[in-house]
């Protein structure tokens, strides 16, 4: 399944070819590193799910992920122990995580999620540890935990952007902490300043530095041209070995008679392109198609001509070179077909409110609809136009519209290239900006492209923009059945990891339903307990010291965990991108910790009513044991989900799993 | 006995002349020359359609919001005697004589005018001085964008009116709370809060933000009451229940009642019928109801039916077949079965009729008594005109090669057997022995041999090429993930077949269905469906010339041209008062910075201002900054097309903040007398500049007088404004 993605990216690191992915690089770098250390040579193609690994050494990568995945259990155990100071609560949490089929399945394979969850839990654990060191600030252990929090935050952010939620959690906790310190009048402002500085250093500067370092390594390792080039701008591409922009030299200023390629500035924008095919009947005028095309091709070449003069005098080698200036009116002739770039008031093929752009005329003679005014963004009239660096706008002279690429893919007749239109809305978007990439003019001296070597900050910014765009581009298609966030806590539908048919070895990602439903009930129960505790305290009821301690655990400890759950779950409701079941797992970790804390305090509270302490202890122990046994038994029932099953599907009554298909939506 | 006569009857009336004067000014500014221009202005073209449909009682669905706002606009039309006969097709079209322009625009204008005294009252209730209150009201009065927006048949001014009313009545209620709980006026203001909130939500969903804010504030105030040890548990409970009733139950009930009135008013079928399910359509007069009246309810063996796909996207369609076959090879070289095409056809046609047949029997008529088809039964579907059987097999479908082709079986004698058994699964069944019902049952057809599910492809562009006459593709879906609506079908037209012979049957199929029974949906069922459609219906993302992003609004980098005189340069723009917008931003910034400063200092036990003043400062900020934030920030998360007028509710709250900040600065930061008088002088100067800007822009606010080209060019204070200048 997704191993095809992340495994492949691991191979890219080993082969040092550049690629593009919507997630930050740390997770994939670690996978690549693990593969490298365990002797994987990066040659397995990872083409489609279900391919056999044959002789390739993949165990290292899987083992690495599984190791990180299994670290979650002790982390959760320590966190709960620290928050509730109760061994049974911590044990209960640990058992829940050990026996949850979903967590097991997810951490067995080469995926980013175990790595993400490792850093996430690491951050939570060190935050909690740091809080409990609050009584001896600036001690060695305090510094250790504080900086470890920072390191883990950088790690979580570096694996997936979902790590942002844990950053917010830690941030809120820190603000609360500082607010507390500020109200403590026994601390002088100088001491408070020290606290503030320490946190800024460890929780902001340190993670930022690490995060940038991560990208620096990413760009340093991937220095060969690869499949991700087209997503990036011309300047970026010139950095990659093997790309045709690497170490080339072109004339610097645009001149009449030059042959150029014109690239759209939108991320993954494509080159202005035309070919010998006409728009089909019923789509605007029946003239030659003009599109945007992502690949390099001879049909991307255009010749710049003056609007009023003919070709002849330009090809004459003796005539002086005349540069194109900002504000000039030009004509663009397609080199292969000798047609002019043309627009008119017919509606564009897909974006109906824009005008159609076509190739028109024979051998360069067209009409006044072929004239375009060339303007550089943010420059005055009369200035020269630089190749690669100038952002150019092409305005159609007679209708006043602007040449742009709508980003929509044309149907079959347009060879699934991208639509080019002329937009009448005069807005400044990258869609309507272009730059000149290749530039061929024998009469002009070439300069080296190294002058436009982008700085690290620019590269960083650009790669983030591309990632964000990529992420928001992952929209569900029409009518595709996608997983909805409300499905997740009720364990409504799993994810098929491998194997579809009856004879295959099937793995199905589905949480242990007993545990998940227990977690779900616990969230309601916790809210009830928290509200009643808070109201009781607010009403000023006098509590015994034992109950006070319990209420502190419920409100402070449980509150932190609950906040974590909310932060890792609610934002998904607002996301427009495609969502998968495994996105819930970070929230599920918090939910499991909450279960441990809640049931422990609840049992304590109930047992507290029974007068002889021996009966109380028996009730408490019995309840705890029952919960643990319940999780173990349910794991025994459901373990084939994660360790794989063969045989008929569960919808078939003869399958051993038939009785376990408790919901119709499960497909194992 | 006549003791009461001993004292004279005295009526004391207290009239706040400020309030009266403000109301009068508000009315003048909003109502003056209301029927000018006598042409369709901007979104009137959109809301006008709905008013017309209300007048004609024709059902429609508007995905932009709930119906209360539309109903209010329609009320204006009703009072003005509008008959609904006007073609709302283009902005700028002249109104014909039968359109009562004035009364259509009257309600929004009144609502806009009343915002002025409301602003005054809100500041008084927040316990700021009458001077500050007067200032707030005047700022609202002189804000050009609010004037423009309330002078036309648009919903924002009504929304702002209800929002302000809700805030005011909550403040009144809260101030009464301290000394006279559960008194008459206490109840009045509490209930009014709930009613105004539900009205605001009913006009536009944006009202929900303010409603949530008020709920949160009420919750916070109640939380403080819990801490009050003087109140008994019982009285706390009473308070809680009273608030629950007024702020939750009444708004929900009111909201439902809007829909009830809406559905009662609109009982005729109309242009948006197709979006709704068959059952809903059947409940409207005309349209589908005319056909389905009197159909037998239970589908039986031998029934003649048409099957409509439940999804209805990209368009509604019915299962269809015709004598043409699939081409032997498709354009991309894949092969087909060359059997008869089965498609989904968006129009009514005699080829949409199918006959339900029992696989064990030969006859195609309904026996007497009819044998109903139940959930889980196995049937064959016979195409009425060609008498071929619905069939699917392991051949790739024309457009979706991962699914199976569905065809009407033709026996070519090439070892491709017929596989025409389908299991009927009623998805919305109550028990496993449910009978398949016309219109009501949503049914999946599961193929017995391959367990593929009959499905209309339903994605955009699912129409077949020329050989399939651009009809929509139908496939057998092998991997059925969950219950997607494209796999569900319901019977729309239905009759019991009587004809044994094919010739007679064709005649029967061509004749309209006749028999008579009526099916009525309950109100709740209709409400749920309509509400769901309103929330899920998505218009295609349309680019608009005047759409803007939320970030442009604070600085007013954008405007909207509402109307342009056909010949002269007179024009109307949605354009705010620049000075007010800028000072509102400054006020918000000052408020936030000062609050942070105070908060941090208070934490260190340094009290800069008296406790009472701090409380006032916090509660005023909670309402005004809170109101601004909840009405503005959510737009950053929205993906729909946004316009400048979406910012107006937030702006109103921000404007209320200006006098609050000014008074605070004057009272607490200007300590010396000299500073105080300088401050007052500054305020006077600032206020006159507000008035000047109002006057400067009033030609584009009211649309008169007409300006010359140079004057228009002078008005273009920002390059990003789009002021229309006629080419000479």
C-alpha cells in the first residue's frame, strides 16, 4: 500500500535523485537512512502494491519503523504515570496500546505515521516531564527535558505538517505555564525574563534551527535531477545536476528575433505550447490549439517579433540587435507551425468566462488580434526584459485581457494538456504571470546562469509553497467515496493494506473495536466527570485531600490530554483534502491515555465510597483486571487483522472471521 | 370605593430626544430617494428571482442560506402588491411598472436605519457615556458602505439589524439580572435575545457566529453565577433552565417554523424540483405529482417501472436502454460485448420503462392478487420496448474500465451466457421483509453471479461518446465501498402491467399512468431533506469580477460596482468611509494592545485603572472585538467566493469599538486638563473629517448626482478601486 510511496522515496535518497512530496523530508530521510544502513541499495522500483520484494533487503526499513512504533507504548506509559501518579492507570494505557490492532498494523510497515507518532509522543512526554521539574527550574534535568521537547517538536513538524498540532499543544501549555509564573509575585521580573528566554530558546529557536538543518540536508543529498523537477521554478531547477538548466548559459536580455520558451509562474505551471491540432467543433473558433505543457518539447518554442515589421529583416545577420522593452507591443510566432499567438472574444474551452487563445495566421501574417503588450511586474516603461528573472505579463491589446493558464486539464482532444486562456479579470496571480526560460539568439553573448543561484531561504520558501499547494491539491474527486472524520472514532471503516481477493494474504488496518469503543465512551465519561468536578469546586464544596488530588488529576492531567485529542482531531473537519483513516491515530494515542486516566480515577472514586478499605481495594482491583482482560481477549479475537489472514472474505459465512464482522462497513 | 379617583391619573413619558433624532436621521439617510435607480442593482437580480417565485408560490432551493431573509423580502413585495411578473435576467435592467420598487426595498432600508439607534442603545447598556453612544450611532449613520447595502433589496442590513438587536437585548437582560431576576422585563429581554438570534441565523448562516458568541458570553456569565455562594442550587437550576429555554429551544423552534412557513407557502413545483428526491417532488403540486398520483404503492412481479438514480448528479437520470449496441471496439482499442446499450438518460422517454419479472415464471403481467417484491428477492429486469434482459458480465465498461459493462443481453451464440439475475436490496428498509415501494424505497441491485452493484457512473464527463448519444454511463461496480448514492435507485413511475402481448404492451407503455393514491411526506422529513440539500448543494466555483479575499477587506482594497447609469456617469458602489475603516482598525489594535498591557500588569498586582472601569473595558471588548473576530476570522477558512459585503457585520462591531476606546483614552489616559481639551479638539477634527469623506463619497453611495470623468478620477483614492469611467 503506501509503502510504494515512502519506500520509493527512501530509494530516491539513496540514489540522490530529486523528487517532490507533499510532506517535509525528515521521515523519508530517516527511512532512507535506515535502508542505507541495513544495506538496501535503492534499486527496487516500488511500482504497485503487492509486488514481491524478492532479494531486496527491506527488513531494515520495516524494522526501523516498527521499532519507533513500539516505543509509543513506553512513552504513553511514562506520560500517564507522570500525569496521574498512578501505576494502574499507566498500565491500562500501555495495555490498550499494546493490544490495539490498528497501532500494530500501522507501525509494521514503511510508513511515515510511526515516525510521526514517535516524535509526537516524545514531545508530549518531555513536556510533561518538564512540567514536573517545574519546582527546580534551570536544573540539568529541567534543561534536558525542555530542549528534548524542542527537538521532538522539530521532528514531528519535519515528518508531516500534522506535527503542527502538537506544536500548538506545547505552545498553549507553555503560555499557561508562563502566565502562572508571571502571577507568582515572589519571582522577580528578571527571573521571569530568564524563564521566558529559556523557553524561546528551547521551544522556538532550537526547533526552527533543526527544521532548517533538515531541509539543508535534504537539498544537499538530493542534487541530481529527478521526477520532481517540473514542480519547481526555473531558478530552482538550475541547481540540479542533470537538469538542462544546470550550468547553461543564455543571453541575458530578451531581443526581437529570439527563440524562447515561456513558463507559467504557477506552481507546476507548464510551458506555453501549441501544436498542429485544431480546437474541435463547438469549442470556440476552429483554430489551432494553444495549451500549457509540463514537459520539454520542440513545440514549446516561440519567436518574438515586432508587431508591425516582417520577419525578413530580423533574420538578416547584419541588422543590429534590438532589445524588447517593457511596454512594447509584440507578436509571438510559434516556431514549428508559424502561427501567431492569438486571442478573441470567444469563450475559452473550460473556463467559460475567459477568452479563447489560439494559434492564427499563416507564416506569420495574422491580424491585429495577434498583438500583445509585454510588461514586467514592478518595473517602469522602457526597461529591458531579463530572461528567467523577469516576471512578465502579456496583455492582449485589442480586448485588454491577460494571458493566463487556468490550471484545468483539457479533455482528450487537447491531449490532456493544461488550458490556456485570456482572462478579462485584471488580477495579479501567478496564473497570469510568465517568465522566459530558454532563450536562443546567436547574435547575443551568453552569460552564465549562476548569477541567479537562489539563496537557501528562497529555496526553503519555494519548497514550502510547493508543498502547501500540493497538499491543497489533493482534493477528492467527484463521487469518490472518501473517509470522513466522523467515521474515525467509531471505527466505522478500515483501510485495506494489502490483498483484495480470497487467496491473497490480507492485512486490514482497523482498530480493535472493543478498545476504540471503550475510548469513545470514555471521552463522554470524561467530559461528564470534568464538568461535575469543576462545578463542585466552583460551588465551594469542601473536599477531602484524597478527592482533591483526584480532581486535580481529572482537571489538569486529563485536561491536557483532552486538549491534545481535540487538537489532533477537530482540525480534520475543516480540511478540504483527501482524508484517510490513519489520520486519526495521533488523536487515538491521546484518547487511549485519557482512557487510562479516566477509568483509574473513576474506580478510585467508586471504591472510595466503600467503607472497609479491603473491599474498596478489591473493587478497584477487580475493575482494573476486568478492563485489562477485556482488551486482551478482544485482541485475541481480532489479531488476524494485523498479522494477516488468508481464506474467504468475512462476508462469507464460512470464514473464521465471519462472526467478527460486527459492522457492515468492515471489509476484511 | 372610588378611592382610586383621589389621585389624578398621571402619564409620565420619558423621551430621549437623542434617540429620536438619531432614528429620524437614520431614516432620512436610508430612505431618501429609495426607488432611485429604477433598475436592477447588483444582487437584486439574484434575490428578485426568489421574491418572484414566492409571489407565484413556486418551490425553489437556494443554497446560499435559510429562507427567512427571502421571506422578508417577499413580504415587502407582497405588501406592495407585486405579482411576480418580472424577468430577473441582468443587472441594470429597467424595472417595469408592475414592480413596486419602493416597497421591495423598504424593509432592508428600515432595518438599516434602525441600526443607528440600536448602536446608541448598545453603548448605553455597556455603561458608556451618552456622548460615546452618540458618537457610535453617528459613525454607523455616516458609514457609506452600510448605507449602500441597506438601500437595496439585499439581506446584509437585515442581518446586521438582528445581530445588533440580539446583542442589545442580551445586554438589557444581563443588566436586569442583578436586581430583578425573573421579572417581566427580564423574561422579555431574555426571550427577545433568543428570537433575534434565530432571526439572524434565519436570514443568513453568518448569524450563527454571533449566536455562538452570545451563547459563549451567556455561558461565562452563568459560570460566574455558579461560583456565587448566595444562590441556592434550586434557583441556579431555574436560571439554567430559563436560559436553555430562551437561548436554545426557542431559536431551534423558530428556525423550524421558518422552514414550515417556507414549505407551506411554496407548494407548486418549479425549476429546482430535480434536485429533490422523487418523494419530495411528489408532494409538490404539478410536476411529478401529476404523473405519480394514483400509482400502486407496492412493486409486484409484472410491474412496469421507471428507475431513477438517487444521486441526481451531475443531472437526474433514469435507467434506459435502446436498440443500439455497444461498438465492437472502442476508440482506444478495447473490445466490448457488442450487446445492447444500457445507459442513464436525463429525460423522460418510453425507453425508460422496465418490467420486473420473476425468474421462475414466464409471464410479464401482474397476477391477481399481485405478488409484491420484497427485500432480498431475486428478479430479472426486462426492458419494456425491446424485451431484452438487464445483464452484466466480466467485460470492462466503456468509460470506467475497472467496472463491469452493463448491457441488455443478446444471445450471439458465442459461449457468453446470460447473467441476468439481480437481488433487490432495499437500503432504507425497516425490517428484512419490507416490500419494495414506489418512490419511497431506495434500492440496490446486486448482481447474483458477480455481486456487482448497478451504478450510474455519475462523475462529471461520464457521458458516452457519439455512439451512445451522449447519454450517461451505467456500470456494474465490483468494489462497492459503502453505500454511495450513485448505486441507489428508486421507482418513480409505476403501474401494474396487464398486456400479455408485446404489441399491446407497447401501447400500454406509451400511455400515461392513471390510478390514484396520494403520498404525503411529514414536515420533518421535508425539512431534513431541504436543509441537507441547502447545506450540501455546491455551486461550481465561479470567479467573479468583484470577488475579493478576506485580507483585502480590512484595508478596503476592493470595492463592488453595484450599478451604472446607462448613459451618464452616475453609478453606485459599495465603498466604505475610508476614515471610519482606518480608525476602526486603529481602535481594534489599540484595544488589543492596551488590554494585553493591563492584563500583564494586573497579573503583577499593579492596577492602572479602577476595578469598575476594567470590568467595563473587558465586557465592552468582549462584545465588540469578539463580535468582530467571530464575524471576520472564519472567512479565512472558507473556500467559497467572497465579497466585500461579507465584512459588513464585522465592521459594525468594529465601529462600535471606536467610541469605547476614545472614551477610555479620554477618561483614564489624559490626566491633565490641557491634555483633555486637546483630546476633545482632536476628536472634533477627526469627526469632521469623517463627515467630509461621507459627503465626498455620497455621489457613489446614492447614485446621484452624476459625476464628470475628472471628478470620478479624483474619487479613485486607491489604485485597486474599480470606479467605472465611460470611454468618451
